[in-house]
């Protein structure tokens, strides 16, 4: 027989485990426009693969750092909507940025890889800003789905991401990623 205190502890452990599992993967939903909305859990790790920098001294007062780089993200338990019968397993990002310290802009491509061996390509732009005294810069990224391979040829959609980054220390903390996908109707 358990005491009340033991039951409360057990329930707390269960709720903690349940909320952790729930935060790992949200079920995809259909929005009112018919897009499959996929939320990628922020617990999926994203790491720098490669990064090359060029210091551009435009004047004594205006120093820019231009970067070319790539990141890789393993994605776990992220199902697509039923119509696709597939799941996201990873994402490669290829980008170019122009920063003053951590403030600046970027553009590039994200390539999502699926469990069934297909790809979904997204063209992205980003804006990054570091608040005074902070160690991580806030980065907002938006993108447009260009197309994909296999059953994803012709797919349309958009992508939004918020993260915190410190490119000098090669740190990335994902805050939120949402991918919306839809197959256009075929002419009859």
C-alpha cells in the first residue's frame, strides 16, 4: 500500500514523463487552408557542420562578418499528415549571412529528409539580433517551400523558425519550428 506522499510523487513523475514525451512531438494538424502543419519539437538537436567566415572591414567603424555555413538537425518522432504517410527524420541547412557581431541577415536553403527517403526543399531568409548584455542572439527565419522529390514534387508551403544562436561559440538553441505543406490540386 502506498502512502499519500508516495502517490503524489509517483503522479508527479508520471506527469513529468508524460509532459516530456508530449513536448517531443506534436501530432500534425490540418489548418483551415488545407495545409498540413508540422511542429518540430525544440528538443531535436541542431549542430554546426561547417562554417567559414570572411571579415569585411568596410571602414574603421563598420566591420562585417560574412559567413557561409551549414547545420544538421536530427528530427525524431515527427510524423507528417496521414495523406503523406511519412515522417521527417533530419534537416540540412545551407546559408550565407552578413553580420555586425551577431546582428544581421541571412539567406539559404533547408532540405528536410523523410523516413521514406525523400526530400523537401525550402528557401529561407533570416534576421538576427543580439540584445545588449545577452550571450545568445534571437534569430527569426521564414521560408517558402520550393519543391521536393518523389511524391513531394510540386509540393507548396512555408516554414517559420525561431532560435537563439551564438555563431562564435557554435551554439544553437531551437525555440520553435513550423513547416506547412500542401499538395496543389491537380487539374482535371
